[in-house]
C-alpha cells in the first residue's frame, strides 16, 4: 500500500480498535505510542469501557458500533480484540471495507474461517496479521537463535506450563485460550509441523469448556512437546523447558530479569560395542549455566511496529493469516482428540492416528 493516497502524508496510519476489555487497551497504548500511527477510533459494546478509554486515547472517536468504526474514513487499519467467536465476522467486515486487519489470537473459531480471511485479504491486497504476541518477545527471539545456531543441538523436547487462576473466557476452553500461545511459539521455533496431537482435559466450572488440560504434540525424530494449561491454578506459572542434545534451557516468562537460563547439561549414551557400555550406558554431562541477554522491548510494541511496516512498506507479516490458520488447525485437532477421549489425531488426515494402521 506504499504510495496509497489513502495513507495520510508522513505515513501516519489511522488505527481503529474493536474491543477494549482486558487486552484491547494494550494495543491502544502501543499503537498510540507509535510515531507512525494514531488511534483514531475505538469501539466496544460496553459504554463503560469506552469511558475508561477516553482518558487514554483522548483523540479517538468512541462508539458502541463496530460498523461505524469500520466505515470511518479516518480508519486505515483495524485491530480486533474481542472474544474469539466474534473474530471472523468482524475481520471479514473490516477486510470487505478495505481495511488492514490485526486479529487477537486465536485468529478464528475454525480453520475454514481463517482460509476465508486469508483469501479475502489476498484478493484485496490487504494485510491480515494475527496477534501471536509471544513470537515478538526477546525470549522467543533468543531461543530461536540458540536453536538455529546449533547451541542447543538437536531439539529433543519442549515442556510448557501455562497456568493461573482465570481469566476464564466464555466462548473457548483453556486450550483455545492458552495453548494458542504455545502453538504459535512452537510453530515459530520448529521448522516442521507436528505429526499428531492428543489432548485430555476436564471442565469444573459448569460451562462444559475445559479449564484444565494436557496437550501432547509429536514431531518427526521423536521430538515431543507437552503443554499444561490450567485456569484453576493457585499460582501463575509461565515456564517452558527446552531440551536439546547439546544444551537445555529454562524460560521463566514471569522472571523480571534472567528469563532464559541455558544449562550445559546432557547425557552421553555409550555405543553397544564399547567395552564400558554395560557399566556406563548413560553418562551425565554437567557444565556451566549462563544467562543470555534478551532484547528488552515490549512484544506488542515490536508487533505494532511490524504491522505498520507491513501496511506502509509491504513487509511480509511474521505472523500472517497462514500462521493464524495453522494454530487454529492445531486447536481444532485438540478438540477432536478431546472428543475421542485423548486419542492422538493425525494432523494430515485429521482422523485418529490409530485408524491409519
Ligand atoms: N495476546 C495475549 O497475550 C492476549 C491476552 C489476553 C487476551 N487475548 C485475546 O484478546 C481477545 C479479547 O480477550 P479479552 O480477555 O480482552 O476479552 P474481554 O472479554 O475482556 O474483552 C472483550 C471486549 O470486546 C467487546 N466486544 C465484544 N463484541 C464486540 C463488538 N461486536 N463490537 C465492539 N466490542 C465488542 C466486549 O464488550 C469486551 O469489552 C481474545 O481473542 C483473547 O484471546 C490475547
């Protein structure tokens, strides 16, 4: 959209934000702090949320009608931070009105809906991006670098714990809410998609939506990933263990500093022909631990800046519609596995993996 006469001189984009409950205000703040964008309109069904936003974005027009925001000529791009079940319809309307769109995770409730948005954005030459926030963190960037430069060796496993008390979402279960983060991180770190996914869970709130869940992903070469998701935990934990054949690391996202620690630990397995094989088939390697420097930016600031770059300079979104769709496809497979009592679902056929044998 470079040289687009719709974009005001100086390249300042008009941004509209639909949905200002818990997450939306963070986008308002980060776009508001950008020199290349202004928040020109905010929509929320709840007038009290609009009143709360007036102090934070005094220049923005506020409305309870998303249509009014989408049709506003001062709005070049729309960020959608409403409940998941509303994402598709709002994003579709915004794209049809010729607006670039950034949608909160997960992109849509079904992968078919994601496909429709991808096609619509391509047809109209508009940017469709999904807010996979963690992909833009300094921690994930560092972990990706350590994987790509071989520091960790061959990736063996990823083990993630993402638990806290609430915030209960009313239209999706804890997997669609929290594992959306893990799936986007895993897709960013690992070049290949998983082969199968299995999920078990339970619902204790009376809603029928799982609030405690365990998800296992299997990849080629015995790489395994596990995600523990829980809205009923007494403590908040955001911890990921990543095991490589050379080194291992612990990422504690709640740590103020030193979020990532790399351990020079591992095992050496003896060769069967080795005379010492039976005495010491496995020996342990215990070396130093170190704390890499992470880029210290707010993930959403980088993400907002990238979205603006995609619109003004034609950059390709790091987390575009396809990345959003892939996460939704995985989430759909977890729902299929839950329905099948935890049977692994083959991600190519979308059927229980055992049925292939
Ligand atoms: N990236 C992250 O770390 C992160 C964190 C939290 C939430 N989220 C995502 O953000 C989205 C919103 O979650 P939340 O926790 O802020 O929910 P929320 O319920 O706190 O807020 C949603 C808001 O949207 C408004 N809304 C709903 N339909 C609307 C419509 N048609 N027009 C205008 N306003 C409408 C509601 O009135 C509400 O104020 C979800 O997709 C969630 O997954 C992302």
